[in-house]
C-alpha cells in the first residue's frame, strides 16, 4: 500500500506541475483586421518563394501567398495564433517556414512567462495548409529571439535570451538533438544553417559559434565589427558567412571553416543593417552580401544612434539560376531583454 500511495502521490504532483505550466485558459477577445497591427519582427519564405510567414508584436504569425513574378500584393492565407496574455505575453519574436512550405515555427514571449517567470517558453509548430497546431517544443528557459530551419528542412534551431543559448531539434519526430547554454549570460538573436546542416550562431557575448549537423559544438571566435553581433547569413556554397551587429553598422565576412575575418562591406552612410538568412550568388570576389534594408537611426538614451526599430516587407525574387530567394528582412533594434534575464 505505501508503494501504491507513493505512486499515486507522484502522479498527482506531476499533474499539478503540468497544470502550472499552462497559461491562463480564459479566452481573450481579439479583432481580426486581416493584417498585422504592430511591428513585424521576422519574415521567412519557403524555397520556391511562393509562401511567406511573418511574426509580429501584435501576438500573431501570418502566412501569405506571394504574387507570382514578384509583382502585386501578398495574399493573407491564414493567421496563426499562440497563447497570449497581458503586456508582452504572446508577442511573436521569431518565425520560420520550412523549405517545402509544409510547416511553420513561431515563438517569442510565452503567455505566463513574463509575469511568473516559470520558464514555460515554447516553440509552436503549425501545419501550413490548415493552420493546425501540431506540437510545441520546450520548456525553454527564456524568450525565443530567433528561429532557423536547415535548407533540407530536417533541422530547426532556436536561439534564446538571457544566456539560454541554442536549442536544436530534428523535424522528423521533433527530438531535441542538442542544446548549448554557454553563452556568457547574453542573448542570441542570429542563427543560420549551411547546405551541410552545420549551424552558425551569433550572440551578444561577442562570439560566432559553429555546430555540426548533429548539434555538437565545433568552434567559436570573437566577432570584430562590434560588441553585439546580432545577425548571421551563410553563403549558398558554404565557404563564407556574413555577420551584422546591433551596436555598429559593420557587415563583416568570415571564413566558415576557421571563423577568421576575411573582409568587411563598405557601410558608409548606413544607419543600421540586418542580414537575410541566406546570401546571394557569388561575385568576382566569391561572395555577395544579402539584400539590406536601412532607415534613419533613432537616438538612444546615451546619445548614440542605433538602427530604427522597424520591419518592412520586401518582395521575394529569384536572383540566380539556382533559384535563390533572399528572405525579406529589415533593420531593427533588438527586442528588450526579458525581465527575468
């Protein structure tokens, strides 16, 4: 009997723990305007450039059909909703769309996390064709700042705030492949895969990191263009990667194998940049940086200037015989650090 009682008590306690993980179940009425009503934080496209997903501070992700030939308006297909709450709770910081356009990943500030700090942040996986929520990944320890999908769709990576680092899942069964929390207590806003499923991340600890296809840590090196590297993009041929910063306008190119700096783009007169997840076709130098969008800088409280906090959609177009389509991105200020970070 004592053993049975202990088992029943354990099951009861486990049930209570799961209930505490759930956000407030009371419904919150929302007007559906058919468009975003707040800042768009991230944009992703599928490999064929026919679909686009957007994530916003209005606490929704939206799936769009892009016009053929790159002319005309995008058509809203469906709105993807995550659990929401008051204030920051439910903001969608990060989205990614699988190369085949079959599933969407979204995440940010989970409902219940900001006020309670229970570590209940998750990545939400939706079926693109129906908008159905397929699963959620995590209990993650901090806000999700970026999501990236490998070119073959077999890997999903998330980078987090508060020094929680990186998580890597395989999409076949959503098994967690790897995690790395050794990020010096700093947030990570950038991640990108190469064609061999190697993963590259950047973080506010100033480091560029590389992981193998199995998620094992391989190397890291300091970025040189600023103290806060915030975006990274990998050349389609995999030999080089570009890094952008939130505290400077530098765009630097690094050797993907050694992580040594090769050269930098001329960003004279640019107020702020963020790199697309992919990079364009090679030039005579063997590298073409992604399309950049800039806007006038906004003064910070210290009197220095930072990239304006905005996001704008841009048409997706093919730029090479390989059918490369740069994802639409924009310059922006990094989101605020979570209160618990």
